[in-house]
C-alpha cells in the first residue's frame, strides 16, 4: 500500500442504537476513546507528542450513528505505521474487555499484553456507555482503508456485554471514596495501633466500605484515640463506629483522619 493510501486509513465507530443516544453519553464515550488512543500511541512508543496522537471526527452519519475518526499525523515514520497503530489500538481495547470479563480481581489474577490500569477500566466503561443504556444496541469500532474496507481486530460490544463490562470495571475499581472524602458511622477495625495516645504514626485500620486493605490512621485528638485504647477488650478483636475523612493518592485510599468514635462491638 502506498503512503497516500495509508494516510487515509481511519477508525470507524458505529453505534446501532434502538433509541436516541444522549449527547452527553456520546461525548463522554468519544472523549474516553480519544484519550485512550492518545495514551496508547505514546506508551507504545509510536510518537512521543500527544498532539500528534489525537483523533478527529472527519465524517458523521445518522440513522445508525457512524463516526469516522482520523488522526493528525505529522511524522512520516509514524505515518508508515498507521495501520499497525490503529489495529493495535483496537486489539488493545479488546484485551481490556477480555481482562475485565474473564478474571477474578479479588485474587489478583489475570494477564494481558499490557497491564490494565484503573484509568483503562474507567475509560472502557465510558466508551461503552451509549450501548449499555440501550438494550438491543451494539457498538463496533474497526479500522478501514480508503479503497476497500480492511477490518483489523474489530471491537464489537452489544448492550448486554457492555453492562457486564461496566459491572466488572466497577469491581476492578473498587468502592469509591465518599463524596468530599467525608464519612460518618462507618465500621472500622484495626490492623495495628501504637499505645501512645499522642502518637500520629504507625496506626492502620480497615474500613471495608471504602477499601478492603489496611490504610494509615490519623486520630485527630488524643481523646478520640483513647476511645479505641481505653477499653478492657482487646482492640484488635473489636470493630468501631467512626466518623472521619478519607484522603486518596492516585485514586486509592491513603489516609483516614478519624474525628469521632461513637461505639464499639466485638467482631464476628
């Protein structure tokens, strides 16, 4: 194929919908697709400039929603790899879906050619949103050439599968941190704790509604910590009803600031 032919290879997104698609859902889907493509191009070394790795709408058809996306390519070396890039990108979308649908995240299993990240999971959930809301609809993403259709690793997700992908993505992402980080009357149990009431390091606990993993604790006053320590029972055998604030790093809980301890009961 000539360079001119390669330059006209495009990505076609088709939504066979049974009811009107909300413009916000379509916009969020395309935005997530564009960001995922940009990251794929840069992370796989095809181009180190995000501006060269953006998708643009070049054609739009109604009925079924058919969107033709083309890339803004400046480097000749990248141009020659155009089919490879788009085909690899579509294959990567399939890898993410297969990972989400086929693995047990609780056990930490699952392998893909490229590790799936939290961002990947959230974006794929956004990409399939228009068909997840529309029973009987279908989303397909394929690579086509300028002279004849050349489909490479088509990405096809029907409504039922889209819902399964979103449910699995939510499991993969885990419980979200409460709005504004504030929580009230949540159950907490200890993983380790220092006996010094004024100590602000070394305390760790679990609040399962936020994360199943132990997280650093910061008791806001010695009096609050005393309500955990000043009991005849073994504190590690107890669960506590607490208020506080959760702080996150890269989307994962990193610190619980405990502001109040309301009650305690023996863990089952």
